[in-house]
């Protein structure tokens, strides 16, 4: 897959994974024109659901189910103090590439990461670093029969194939889940 094709896929996926508000629906014709071959199944399912049902599905899926988290450092760091360090490191990476986030954006939100990956050559490495989380997200969305499984499937398909170490990391994450931190305790 060439770099231009990946950039189109990643930018389209960034849009499709954002909350389906009015802006989402206004931009959809552009996505259909640019990336329909890659996202045709999702686009048809989203259209069948319509704005209200897709928005409700988005909230039900991404806000209420931990395994369907769009904040990728959750998979590597869980809800631990280490996650703050990872978020700061991501912001630093973006800044070093000349890219500033809006105040209301977290740097590990998958649509943000995809926008960055589409625009900066170091984006591929960033996505590969979070491949285990992407694979777990893909599996969780597939289990839930979510239309978003098609978006993540296309994204994963745009990345190099998993190596043995990455497959093992996905297995470990699927079994153990994200790291947890115990604060305090009983004496």
C-alpha cells in the first residue's frame, strides 16, 4: 500500500471514528468520494442506522465498554499514573513534529493519532507502537457486531502485518487487560 493511499485511509478513519455529530454527516460525502472502496461497509451501515441511532451506538460502544476505548494509552497504561507520562510524551512528539493540539483534545484519542499519522512520516511508527491496543479494539468491536469494526479493520489492514512479538502482546493484553494500579491499602 502506498503512502498516499494510507494517508487517505487514516484521514478518513479519523473522521469516521469521531462522534457522529452534524459535522460528521456533512463531511460524509467527501469521505465516500475519497475512501468508499475502503470503508463501503461502514458507510452503508452508518447510513442505515441514521444520525440518532449511530450517535447512540457510538456512546454505548466507546463510552461504556472498556475494551472499546478510543484512547490508546489506556491499553498500554490502563488507569495508572504512568498514563499521564505517556500522554505528555505523545504531546511532546506532536510538538517536535510542529503539530499543536487543541486544548480539548487528548493526544492518545485515536482520531487525533490518525490525523497526525496521515500528515507526518513518523505517524506509522506511532500506530505500530499501539498495534496491540488496535487489535484488541478490533476484536471487541467485532464481538459486539459494531459497524466500527469495519473502520478499525481497514486501519489495521493498512499497517504492516503483525509480527510474532506483536501477536504475543495482543494475546497478553487480551488475557490480562490493561495495567491496573492499586493506591493505598490496608495495614
